[in-house]
C-alpha cells in the first residue's frame, strides 16, 4: 500500500494505491541504470525487437513529415490508416470491420487502457488468466474494477480452460481478457480451444471479450494464430480486438496501436482520446499505413529470426540443472521454471527462496537481467525475452550456467543435477 498516496493532505490520488510501476518497464530502467554505472548486463527483460524499424516504414514516416503531416489528426486516426487496418483484419484474420469501428491509439497499451476506462464501473470484474501481461490487472484496478485472476498452470499449457472460465464468471463480470500468443508464456490457443471458450461466452451474453493479438505473427512449429472472433463470429458484437505495430514491425517507439469493435465502444474510446491525447502521432500513423499495406517480408523475416533464437534459448536453459524451460509456441518470451534453484545458497550465504531472489541473484552474480514470474501472476518462474541477438542469448545463458554452478545446497556442496527438474518430452510439447 502506498501510504504517500492515501495520507490526507498529500498530493496523490487514492486511486494510485491500486497501481504499481509496470514490472517490465521497471526492469528495463534497472538495466539502464546498471549500464550507466558501467556494469555489463545481458538484458532479457523488455519485450521489444532489437532490430530497427524496416527502412521502407521509416522512409514513410520521414515522407509524412516532409509532406506536412505535422498537425493534429482526427482523434480516431487518419482514414487511410483505419482503411489499412480494416484491410489487414480482413486479409489476415478474416474479419470485417468498417473504418468507423476502428480506433487508433498511442500503442495497444493505450487502447486497452481507454477501453477499460470507457467500460468499467466500480466493482466490475475482469477475468484475467494467469500468467498475464503485467499491465492488465493494474489498469483494471486503476479504473475501480476488480481483476479476477484465474491461474492457468503449466499442466494446462498455461491456458484457460472452459471449466475455469465458467467458474470465474459472475453477474459482475464485464470482460474476459485473452492474450494469444501469450506474454509471458508463449502459449497459443488453437482454434478448437478458442471455440470451446467461445461456447462458454455465448452462454453469458453480459461478458465482453478483449482479445490482445499483438504477437499474432510470432508463432513457432505447428502453432497457428487464430482470432477468437473469427472462430466464434457471434462474439464480434461484444468483442474488442486489440493489436498494434510495436512487435510485428519493430515499431515500439512509434507508439501506434489500434482497436476494432462495436461502434458504441469505439466511439466511447475516441471520446476519451479527444480529452486526453487528442490523437496518435501523425507521422507514426502514416508509417503504420504503409507498413500494413506494403510487403510483409519484414514480418516473416522477424518471425524466422525469433524462431531460431527461441530454439537456442530453450536448449541452453534446459541444459542448466535446476532450470526447466518449456518450449513456447509463440511471442518472444520463455517462461522457465526455476523451482529447482530454490533452497540453494549463494556464495555470500543468501538462500534463494523465491523467483524474485533468483532474479536478483542472476542480476548480481551473472549480470543477466530477467523478470520474476510472480509479476506475471505465477511464482517459481522467470520471464526472459529472446528478442535479442543469438550472441547475447549465448553469453547470457553461459553466465547463468556458471552462476548456478556456484550455488550450494544448504549442506554446502555444489548443486547436483536433479533429474526431476529436467524437461520431459511432454513438458516440451505443452504450449
Ligand atoms: N499487449 C501485450 C500482451 C504486450 O506484451 C504489449 C507490450 N508492450 C502490449 C500489449 C502493448 O504494446 P504497445 O503499447 O507497444 O502497442
Ligand atoms: N510488452 C513489453 C514487455 O512485456 C513492453 C513493456 C511493457 O509495455 O510492459 O516487456
């Protein structure tokens, strides 16, 4: 509880008690500070592509500036971009939206935030399957809503089951938030799994679906992305599809995302934009239209790059005794289990008793930055982004292996290989 926020006479609103800093942004800031202090850190924290925005998209942004797109745009976004988004949704997802059913914001995060602000009354519940992207629960709480976190264990492939969804729904449920491919686990729901969840939602017409598909292009092996709305078309009248340019087109800093949904909801989001940001950046919008309308080779190349990095990271982590890393089906994160390291002691005598301890140990002793699974709603894990070079992945995993080899069990002898923490074929295939 943030006492500063609630102490009478202080500046900050009570609402802020419900919010903590985004753990992923905080982790990135920690890395920046350590690097500024001269430490060499391998950074597996932040989820953003490590390569630049493709040149044809950058050129489109520059051309937009030179052409005078330097003013406010319509709050919902420029028509040419909303048209490009509508065409993309039809082409790639099989979904039909009119441009008035589409709203452009400063990142997908901004769209999710405003959608929740536009729809939640005090006490309204939002079902969030865990592990979850860190910002969902805090955004819900900030609007006076209640995050209803539903644990989705590794044994279920970190996925929400229809039975668990059914149990979580109450008369106060406003939204189910689904994120496939998932940050942080990389779980990808199959069309059949989405159909089964859709069938539950069809029985509860008061529950809306927010589908965050920002990692849709990064799927590996046999996994295929399916949009839950395409799988259960009856949901389209009560679903908000959220997506953005950050991941697929390496455009995190351009801050451009979008939502597509029923017109009344889209209008409400636009209303909030008119009173907050006014509009997304004009040149980013123009560049995004070119990205969506143009050749998609850059997206395919990025997906192939991430697939290779994923394989390497999974193999290297699974070779470390005490770490068990299921293979993700999508996104660009691994979510290894580190329970096998708990109870061990560092050379300085500190016993590792949580994933947070493991995260700090790896930062201090290996110079490798990760994020604790607890921040994503599941303890005993770390989240590690592989949106970084193979060289960094190899250097980071080698440093982890060396640091882990120096750990001692409570008795004082070095860690021995514990077969129960080695990956099984079943676990490998889970996600
Ligand atoms: N959803 C998920 C699951 C994410 O991981 C991110 C990453 N930041 C976002 C939404 C928001 O992305 P952005 O605001 O950069 O579009
Ligand atoms: N989505 C990214 C991540 O999870 C970016 C940071 C954020 O917006 O939280 O690392």
